[in-house]
């Protein structure tokens, strides 16, 4: 099986080249123009990614996330939410890598099979980095009014987080 999976990419490249030859296209120049377009896209997105990465790093490293989470700890604990996942709930809409780091911390301290580990796993699989995605994608297409998208995305994240807590508390 491992041998077959290692052949997938070379076979795809070969098929693309053969289709290009059959249709009498200059495959190499099409590849170069596509790579150039991709680099222009990276160039236009990079400042937004860099800004969000710096902001999340500052929030996490300065302890602001813990201070924001502190007032909610007792309230959420009464609903069955372990206090060690609350910072991840705050970071999830902002950054996938920061929330993954928080999930790894939960796995190390509580174990992946614990209540906190189960909740974090479901949240990571069912939510989106809404604010990050909207900032990056809308900046590329130059959309100015993203309020409706942000509200809908954060509402969907809230429902997914709530259901993950309910499901884990009820079934695990």
C-alpha cells in the first residue's frame, strides 16, 4: 500500500503532461504562469497572515488569553467544561496553529482520552479559524463588508463548541 501511495503524485504529473501534449499545450509555460500566479497570491496574503500570527503570539505569550479566560472558568466549569480548554476556545477562531498548540498541551496534561481531550478533539475537527480565514480570504478578493460572514461563522463555531461539550458530557 505504501508503494502505491508513493506513485500517486508522479502518476498525476504524468497524466497532466500527457493531457497537455494531447491538447497541444505548452505545459511548461502553463506551469510557470501558474506558479507565478501562486507567488502573487502568497505575496498579497502574507501581510495578513503575519499580522494575525504576531497578534496571537502576543496574546498567548503575555498571558492575556489566560486573563480573558479567568472570569469564564467558573461559569463554564458548571457546564462541564474543563478549565484547561478555555484558552483554546478563545484562540480557535483566531489561529489554527495556536489552537493546535493548546490542544497538544491538553493532550499532554490530561491525555487524549480524557474528557478535556475528547472535547478538544471534537472542537478541532468541527470548528473553523473563522476570523483568520475571513481576514485572509476576503483581503485577497478585496471584500470590504465581512460582518455577515463573521457573524455566521462565529455562530457556527459556537454551536459546534456547545455540541461538542454536550456530546462529551453525555456519551463519554
